[in-house]
C-alpha cells in the first residue's frame, strides 16, 4: 500500500512539472500583436515572423526594429540602432510574460483580438 502511495505521489508531482518552451517554440508563439490590456487600447507591440517588430502607442510615433530569442531571453534593437533591454520571456496561452533575465520584475501582456 505504501509503495502504491509513493508511486502515485511521484506521478502526481511529475504531472505538475511544466517543461520550458524551446527558443524555436517561443519564436513561433510570440508572433502576433500584444498589448498591456486585453483590448490593446493604449497601443500594441507586434512581433513579425521575419524577426522584426513594430510598436504603436496612442499619441506617439510608431517604432520598428528587430528581435530574437536566445536561451529564453528576448533581445531587440530599434531601427535607429538603439538596443532594447534584454528580458526573460515565457508565454502561457494568450499571455506574454517578460521580466529581468534573473526572473525578477515579471510583467504581462495580452494577445490582442484579431
């Protein structure tokens, strides 16, 4: 009976472990339009499959640049050459989480409606 209970607990613990997405999976999942709120009223950040991005903010000029994900870290540069801060990235459904490379200060964005 004890052996069965230990096996069941072990399997339950394994079921709760989520494997981190690979860089290739993250690059595929991040494609699309993201905003700070679900309706993207304040603006949007668009990741394009060719490795470019566009930022549109209400009342501000659009910005463009390039992006990449290596070892789970999203990095980017503006078209004018300015570097964007590196952030750790993870995606859960329609929520994009970004934070410092050490995992602190995590913030979220929502996928914008089509």
